[in-house]
């Protein structure tokens, strides 16, 4: 498990957001603009942001290059309108 990421789950997400209120503010802000829309979350990491956006968006597709992060996202943050996909790294 990479130490550069945080690894919340649905069960401890609210406690995590209390410790890092700036993260909650980001998703509160975007949620006001995506109500009822289909959204993409590029560089979604472990997926908690996609999950939060999905509470107001019609659907969210999260994308990341880290298979480890996506495994966590699929295990903990997939929802009826939230899914996660591997994004291949672009080479020049």
C-alpha cells in the first residue's frame, strides 16, 4: 500500500473528512455544479471523491493509472452510479 495516498473507506470517510476539511470543501463545491450530470473524475485515486461527487451527479466514472488505488476504489467506493476504470499512461 503506497504511503503517498490516503486509504479511507465508506466506514471511516466522515472521520477522515473531519481531519481534512479542505477535502470536504472541494467536493461540496463541485457537487453544487454537477447535480444530475454524467461526470468523469480523472486521477480519482482511491475513489472517495468520485463517491462523494456521485451523491449528486447522475453518474461518475473515475479513472486512474494506479491499479492499486483502483483496486481500493472498486472495493470500497463503487456505487450504483459510480464506477472505476484503469487509464493507461500516455507515452510521448
